[in-house]
C-alpha cells in the first residue's frame, strides 16, 4: 500500500489535492479488488467517494508504462465477448507465456481479418521479433498472422489456456457489474477501465 501511494505522489497524475494520496490509493485498490464504489466509500468513510473512485481508477492507467519492447519467446491471443451498455463487443488480448504479462487489449464491434491486423499491430509494439503465437481455431487469425510474419499454432490445451485464465480473472471482476460495464459506460471509458485493469495486473505479475 505505501508503495502504491508513493507512486501516486511521485507521478502527480492527480492535480487536485482535496483527498490524500493514501486515501486515493486505498480507494483504488479496494475497488480493483472487487468492492463496489459505494462500499469503497463506506469503508473509507468518505461520503462522496463513490462518485470519484471509477474516474480515479481509469486515470491510474497512466501510472503504468506500456510493456517493454523486447524479444518474446511465445504469445497467446484470444478474444471474448463483453457487454458495454446494451451492445456486445469483442475484447481481444495477448499474453506473454513466460512473464504472463498482457501485451495489448483491444475492443471491436466485429471479429474480422482487419480487426486482427489492427490488433497484431498493437501487439508488435512490445516485440522485437516475430515469435510463435498460439491461437484457437478462429478463421480470422491465419491470414493476418502470416501477413505480419508471426508463426502460429492452433491450440486449445498446453500453453494456450494461459490467456483463458486471464479472461477468467477479468470475468470474475466484471461479475460485479453483472458481466457488463457500469451503466452509461462508453466504449472509450470501458477501454480505459480495461487498460487500468491490465496495468494493475501487469504491475502485480512482474513484481
């Protein structure tokens, strides 16, 4: 906890000082752990905190640098459906199978070759090489992977389920929202929430 509060203090991502960095750190980590905004506010005995904790959480994505660009041995890529408002979106994610670091996430309305190409471009920002990628049987993968020069294998067992386990962690968290993002969320705010979730996850995974 002191380490996270110190990180907030050093980075100065919050310009207003109405609330201490320690209180913000406690609120953000409690919310990340699964407490609702209102329960977080009651826990910290701050009446208005439930209105601020989600914006604080999304803002904290700025604390975490993007994954380091380096050589990677093997990756796994998958996608799943998430509900934002009344619409279903596809959430894409890529994981480093050695470090368990999430390298990229993406939200799309469709699941196509073009969506795959755009996502691989994001994944490539953290790779200096084109190493093996494990995917499931989605027909949108082969052409895009070959175009980017990523060798790939079809897998539904062995190393590939690492990405499914990560999706399982995320889904356990979003069950607090009844498997949807909070009412009124836009795709942009949902992506910011996901980027914050990934930042905290990677921070914990690499410690």
